[in-house]
């Protein structure tokens, strides 16, 4: 059992305990749709209505936006293999941190370090891993020295896990419940306006057999549209386009109505999913994140899954949106522009909707005879106890069709290391049969590349993206890191990708360098 190193920021914890006002789902799970709406329409007075914010929650000094909340999860340390040669974590396909950072940079600000999650940067890119043939996953290994390591005895190991692809034609029919924040804080084009355009893209991709319902919440929650077949697409789009901002933010009530409606209309053999669109901040209703997450789990056990999609900046709660998705057997994305909406709701629609594996975990067993120490880059908030790898009651990650997960380990080899370095094991549950499977892949010293240039372009991209994140979050292990070197390495491979996302990465690096230079001058 390894010691967990996690530095926790008290400010977000206060926010979780005192500001988040969401979901008390302890009420009964049944009832008709009409009774649900009637029961949930009780008027509530809020701090928003009175213009008073809860005390003790002023934004941090120097923050780019007011009332933006992120969690500090610390940074994984190097661990000596003679102390603990096992590393275990739950898979994660969230990408919100990268999109949030893009938004900060576009607005002329460096992101707060706690907003940067390395794994979400790395998992935002497609590394073209070999797909599985029979299993739910393939395991792709590559290792090389990098210009970001301490010396030549340090290697970066990339573990690329590729999920099975379910074609759009073969995915299950979907029963979707949109839960949409229409409170006053959403009254901006890049909030409710972008929500409407994003959901329009999603609805345009749906097919015969799919159903959509719409629940909105401001001061109160109500059902705007009961579950309606996609044959009435125009009616669904009209309901989305008619949404207008109203009142305070009663997210508790919105999710309560949404979950109860989703459960009442859930069907075996279909995708039963809630899609929450919000800035994540609430100011009406029951408080207490622990109770919120506990009550969400009751619905998850009934097969209702949750995708959270964040919008806006300023009055934005990243902590809640991430934790809701983690505990709702879903994923968390942040949409800052229409291109990101297309990625989530058009290009990756089947992956967003259909799960191919539940409670997916990874365990890496290092060989102490060849590896002296190791460090996992990111996944700080996905760490699992080593003994829980085969404990199937422990919640882990849910992976959608075609999703890939990349984990990067920095390892230090013993001098003259040769032969077996490590074993990678993946354990997951089939969402249809409930059978638990485990697959493994060995890592050998014969797979090591001597230089960074010998590694594949995709490996070089992943390593550079990770270093970008490490520098932005001011990691102890990147104190000597240089964004100029990262940019130089990306510039050398960018033409090989001819990829809009890589071009965007170059722009983000240029902007980060400018902002860091300005910040350094202002500190003089």
C-alpha cells in the first residue's frame, strides 16, 4: 500500500461544503411525469435573488475571473520500487482541463495551476493507437528518453489503451435527458447561447429510435419536453431554441427532476443518460457535496449515467462538474467554442453515449531489479489503493466507444538494466454481461528507444503535451522545464500531423510564453 501524497487546498473544500447547492435525491424514485413537475415547483428564495453571496467565499487574489473554483490535488512523487512497485489508478477520459486552459489563454490569462490536470491535457489528443481485435482494449507501449527527463537513465513510458469502436449504426438506441441550467448566470452567448447551439448539433446527429427530454432549472426546475422520439426532431429543436435565462440556480432541483424523469423512462438494452449543461455554480437548495454524490450513486446503480458539460468562465465550478461526472459513471467536458462542441457531440458522439467498459482500472507492476523508481504523470485524483485493483466493488472509470486512455510514467533504470521492466494489467466490467475481465501486457527493455527522435511522432506529441501541462501547473518536477523547448519540439513535428488541434497547441504555447514573460516582468 503506497503512501498517498495529496496537497489539498482548503478554499475549494470550503466551497464544496458551503457553496455547492445541489441534489438531495433522497426523495422517492417513482411518480408520474406530471407529479414530478408539480412536486418540484415549490418557490425558493436565494442568495442570487437578494444579490447576496454566501460569506467567506471571495475569489482568490489576482484571479482572472470571479467565483471560479478548482481543486488542488497535488503532484505525484517519485516512488522507489523497493518501497512499492505497484501503481494503480482508475481510467479517465475527461478532457475539460485542456479546454478550460485554452479559454484562459484565449482571454489573455495563464490558468491557475490547480486548473491543470496533466492526464486531461494528454487525453485530449488522438495518438492513433492500434485498435483491439477481440478484447475491449488494446495495450500499446512505447518508451524513450526525452529532453524533459533528468538524465539518460530516465525514460518516459507511454501506455496507450485503445477502446473497442462501436459503429454509429451498431450503437444502442439512446434515451437522453438534457438537464440545462437556465439561471441568470447563463445569460451570455458563450453560455446558454452556446448550450443551445451545442445541443442542436447533438440532436442533428441522433437517429430513429433515439429519444430526448429536456429539463431546465433556474430558481425552480421543470420539464420543458417529455421524452420525445427523434422523428419529432423539429419539436425538440424548437424547445431548445426557445430556452431563455431565468432566476437563480437551483441545480439540486434540476438534477432531482432530471434523474427521476430519466429513471421513469429508462429501458433495458438502451442507453439511459443524463447530459448536464451548466457553469456548475448553484445558490439555491440543499448543500453538502457528500450527500449529493451519495444520492447520485443510487441512480447510477439503476443504470442512469451522467455526462457533465461545462460552459462559461467566471461563476464556474470545475470541482462540482468533475465530481458529478466521476460519480455518475460518465465524463466531463468543457465547451468553450463550437469546435469543441462538434468534437464532443458530433465526432465523438457514440463514445460520449455508449459505454464499452465499467470500472476500468490500470495497475502497473514494476520490476525492482531493473527499475529503481517511477512517477505517474497526472491521475492524482484517480489514484486507487493497490489492493483494490481486484476489488470489483470499488468504483473506477467508465470508457466509451473508441475512447483511448494514455498514461505516462517517468522511470529511472538501474545501470545495465535488461529484460523485463514492468507488467501492465487492465481490469474492467462488461456493461452488458457484467463479466469482469483482465488483460495484461509486459514491457521489456528491448522496446526502449535510445533517443527522443527515434520515438514515434505520436510519442513525441504526448510527451510534449505532458511537459506543457507540468510547466503550467508549476510541478516540482518541471522546475527546470522550458516552454520554449516544448514549442521547439512541437514545431519540429507539426507539419507531419497537418492537424488543426496541433496547430492550436502551437498557438497556446506561443500565448503561454508571452504571458509568462509578461508575468515575470511584472514581478520584477
